[in-house]
C-alpha cells in the first residue's frame, strides 16, 4: 500500500506541470428542466464567477481542479467538482427541502442528485432540523426524524446501558453501515449479550459524534453491499461533517424531565475558517452531561431483611399468622433502618461526554487536494444493576452492606478516528486515495459492590470497587477510488464510471480485570454439622464479574475488495445503475454482491424507481471470539454461565467426538441477503414532493446468540442429558454461543411527503413521513445433529422470546408529522411521532397466558419556539414529549403483592407470574423509552 501511495504521488507531481485553466460551458436548469437565467456560477474560494444567460447557459474559465458553486434564488446551491471537464449541465432543486436535498449516498457518481432523482430512497436530515428540538445525540435525533430508524435507551443491561442499539427498517444494529464523509466508520467494541433489542449484535456508536460537527445526515434506505460492502443490508447512514461554515457558532442547552431528574447540560461550538481560497478548516467540540432517570416502583418482595433469598417467606412461616407476624417485624426493621422499597434505578444511565471533531481540506496545487477529518471522544457512564437484598447472603457481605446494596457498572468509552486522503484528477478521472482508522475502547469499573466469595470476618474489609477489564476494537481501511462522467458515449446521454479497491484490517481484544473481580475466594455459607461443606457463594464482583485471563482475546483479520459502479442517463427519462463488488476475508472466505437499479420518468415530475441486488454481512470478530464466564442466580441457585466463542470445541465438535463432545455447529459464515425495492417519486408545483418506496429483504443464515443450554443433573452424578455430557469437566452449569441459526424476510413501505411555502415574510413547511415494516422468521437453520434431534434444544437455540425480539419487539410502524413556521425573527417547530405497537413473549410457551403482552401505539409530541433576538444571539425553548406520555405498563399479577399472606401454593406470593421483577421494572423501553416529558432551553451564539 505504501508503494501504491508513492506511485500515486509521482503521477500527481507529473501532472502538476501541465495544470492550466480550462473553459467550462454548460446550462443551469430547475428540477423540471426549465432554464434558470440569472443563476450565479462561482469558482469556490475565489471571486471568479459569472451569471447564466436567458437560456440558463454559462461559460467560465477555471482551474481543472476547481469546485463550482451554482446558486439561484429559491433553489438549493450545489457544489460541483470540475475534474477537468469542459462541459457541465446543472439541475438545481427547490431550496429549503430538508428531506429532499442533493445527496451523494447510494451512488458513486461524480455529482449528487436530489433524492427524488435518485434510484434509491434517501432521507436527508439537515443541520437545522438536528438542532430544532431537544435531542442532544445522533441516535435520538434520527429516531424522531427518520421513521425507518429506531433506537431506544436500555436499562439494567450492562454495557448496553451505555451504547444505544439502533436499527434501520427493523433489522439488527449490525445490518446498517455507518459512513462519515462517505468513509466506513468503525464499530463499537461492545457485543450485546443481554436481553435487549439487538441481542448478539455489534453496532456503531453514533453518539460519539458531536451534533455541532454535522452538516447533514443522509439515510440510504436500501441494501448497498454492492457499493459499500459488509453491513449495508438494511441501508447506510452517511454523516457529512461541516465543510462550509464560517466564523464561530456555539450553543448551550439545559433541561430536565417533568419528574425533576435526567438533568442535561450541553455546550458545543463550531469554528469555520477559510484558508485563503484554497481550502477550509472546520473544528467542532461538545460537552454533554446527562443525569440519570429512575422510573422504578416499590419492591413487592414481602421481606427485605428476614426472608430467604429473593425476599420470600422461609419454610418455617407456614401459617398466615406466622407470615403476618414476620412481615410486621420486617416492616419495623425497614422503618428503623430507613430502607427505601424503591431500591432500584431503572432508566437512563448517567453520562458525561467530551468530544471534538475536525474536517479540513487544502488544495496543494497541481490539481491535488489533501483532506483530513476525525475526532476524539471520551465518555464516562454509570448505570445500576439489580439490588442485592440483605437476605441474599450468597451475594453479599452484611458487615459492609447491612441493608443490602445497589451495584453500579461504570464505563469509560474512548473513541478515536482519523480520515486522511488525497483527491486529484488523473486522465480525466476523479481519483480519491484515503486511509481511515478508527478505534473504540470500552472499560468497566464496578462500584458499590462486593465479591461475596472473598473471606468475611470481623476486621476484614473487602474491596467494594473492582476493575473488571476492557474491550477494544480497531479498524484500518485503505481505499482507492476513481470516477468519471462521460457524455455523448454512443446512444448514451451520460455514463458515469466508478471503480476502485479497498484493504481493511480489523482487530478485537479482551483484557482481563483484576483477580478479585472474577475469582472465587472459597467462602461458604450455611455451614452446619449436618452440612459441613455448606453452600457456595457467588464468584466475582456482583452485577458484573470481571473478564478472566481465559477470556482474553487478541484476534485480527484482513479483507480485500474491489468494486465497479456504472450509472447512465440512457435517455432524458431513463437512469440505470449497475454495481458489483467482490470481497475476500482472511477468516471465512469470499463474497460477491451485485445490484441493478433504475429510474424512469413517466411524466414531468412523476417517476418510478426500483432495484434488485444481493448483499451480505460478515460475522464480526466480536461474534467470533467473545467469551465470558459469569455467575447468575436462577431460583436462588448459583449458575456459572459460559458465553463461549464459536471456535471452542464445545460449539464446533460433534456429539460423537471421542474427546470433548460438542454441539457440532459449523464456523460462523456471512449472512446473505437479497433486496428488492420499487417506488414512485413525484413533484407538484415545484414545492410539494412525494416518495413512496416498497421493499423486501430476505436474509439467510442470520447470526444469533443462543439461549442458555443448561445442565439438568446434580453434582457428582453421572451425566444424564446431552448438555450434561457436553459440559462434563467444565466448571459451568449453562452455556450459550453464536450461530448462523435463522432465515428472515422483511417487508415494508416508506412514505415521505414535503411541502415548503413562502408568503411574504412568512415561511411554512410540512412533512409527513411514515415507515411500515414487518420481519418474519422463515425458518431455523442448523446443521447440528445434537440440536436437530431434540425439539427442546431447538427451542433453546432460538426460543420464542428471541423470535419476538426480532419480529415485534420494536415498532412495526412509525409515523412522523412535522410542521415549521417562521415569521421575521420568530420560528415554531411542531412534531408528533406515532410509535407503533410492540410485543413481549416469554421463552416458555406454557407461560404465554401470564407473560405475553402487547403494548399499544403512542403519539409523542415535541414543540419548540425560537427567536433570533439579535444577529449574534438566538433563544429556543420547548419540550420533548410535551404531553408526558408513557408506554403501557407490564401487567402486575395479583399474587405479586407484599401483603399476600396465603400459604396455599396456588395463591401464595409469587413474583414469577409477571414480567415486572417484583414491580420494579414496569415499562417496556423499546418504543420510545419511559422518561416522560422533558423541557429545555437553548441559547445560540453566532460570531462572524
């Protein structure tokens, strides 16, 4: 690659001596082809320019590497690289179209198109819309602005409390590709292994990018693996950094929920500097401090101090009166010790974020432009786990925590990225050579907790804080791309040719925590003469045992790819695009993707578009190599749960293996997809636009994290079941692993309509956008004879709770209605979003009548009012979730009542008959969270 770069530079230097001005001629028209006389055509960064004539024609002498800025009143400006061409025709689109701007995502053509002129549907969220409402991070902005995108903050889910899982068109977080300035963005180090949306997946942490640095966000709603490679099954999110700002802009935002918690303070700034007409420097920074929210309810366990494990009555309390008496004693202890039955923290984690980004470009001369962008983010977070009651002796140290304790998972996320590159024109081709590096590190520190297995005695002070280890993922990508637009090629009106190659290296690491965070120190409880061995205590730090030395990983892989993209205006009415990409991975082999797409203008302002193509997603290194052992209590019994990597003999060996018996699951391979789309685009009276796009996405061999396969026999007895035999000799009682286990089909439709009107000094805009989608699991995929021969094991591999998590745990529909009005210095933004129904189903079909539940659709309304007080100062006030709407609550079973004194097993206290975890976890997070209303104020500063 170094030799390639050297050769590239030598070619550029050879061309530099021959660089001279070229005369560019062309015509500027509107979206319907009408001439735009009086339009301005400028060479960016200079005073060299001209105006168009009566037929929209122009002629201008510029440098071969110039960028033309084309503007007309009432239309959005376009930036067009000359790339040595002598003829350029420009079609402008009506201004102020937030979801209908010129886009570059979804095509490698040298010039962008309006999203109603593209072959694929693309949403554009502008900088104005990003700042219009109360959302302060990228994932929440997209959730409310782009109906096909969904992200909800999770609670009590370890690392996933700090890295929001996000999806596009209802698919997984790892099935959407994220780009920054058109370059691949690295993934998070975290793999989601808890019971949340996106379980078993690895996504991209969008929230490390400051909002102040973003010019616009383009959301390509189409499979694009043939263009961009792995992960682009559902679509692509391209974050374009600011490159046209001047002066200094800054904002300060403060707010809190209606309940008085979740206080937010955000400060950000952007500085744009012109570099003598030869380039630009754009620097942005952000500080965000977000307080926690808590929407838990009172614990319904009968006994906080005097009960058995979990707060239930001991066996000795075998009459209603004995239970009443014991409850009265326990209530007295609760009062004396000031114990709060709201003993959980269920809601948003605490978060503090410092981030900075830079975006710059400079013309070196000789037709060469150098560019650089990247950022550094440092984010800390604090989230709670499940409360350990004082009666849970196997999980506590009462000499330190006499009332029990609420443990916390503290995370530190460090994220760095850098894009460097050179652009030039070589032989009429626009060439782009770049290198992109990204790194994401997530470390865990556990506080207000205990390793209950460490010795406990008078005078012994065990640690209450532990370093539990870290995860690290890095990626380096080198790209060389060339593109050129030809005109008058035989019968073709235009032909854009793009081709190139890519070399990528991924690396994943797990670092062990300190020994006390994971060891079992040997402490036993309930030791008696009759039972001299007593009962075991839990290993490692409660809530998050540390990564062990046996979990440590340092694995990498490389990938080589080549692509070609051909796009042609066959006629003035017909646009066709053909793309293909071939890739080879060092760890699992090769893949070829292709796509054919087209757009046909039926009438002026009305067109049909569609595409068909195949794609893929490579298994992530995290899915291949993540391993972890933790202690989890099930019905009061300690279980060592092993998350084992796919290469382990437990997973890979056949059950008939003479040594280590296993599940006989094959190595992870790529997920394969076929994407179809068909839609219409329309423009009415130049200001009203409409796009309707239907789609189908078939995915085979989707990777999932299995449920837990459990031993059934008691200790020191011969193996009984297949799982007993597989786990024989291992100090674990349960195991889970990754496998290409299912096939799915996703069908849906996207609808977007925009209207922009101007009446004198008044400005009025409307947006109606909607997504309706449905994912169905088509079948279970496994070559394992161990699993295939046992229906119960098939259910464990992929149970009904996991099926529901994929099919209906997220809204199947979302409708966005938005309006904005401006008059003089005042502006009003109003938006209401309907989050569709979601469902929860229990893994055990026998519990369906008790646990299964639907959560009805809800409307969430946001309002903001702004005023530009003076040129340098603006103020915005408003509210998110104006009407304080909450999702439906989980049903609470009547037997889950602290004042239930029944001793009849059919009616006595039970917290396992509903999904509230003793009334403490009441809301479903997957629609729109459960924080309620939030109000805010923002000051905006501008210094030119």
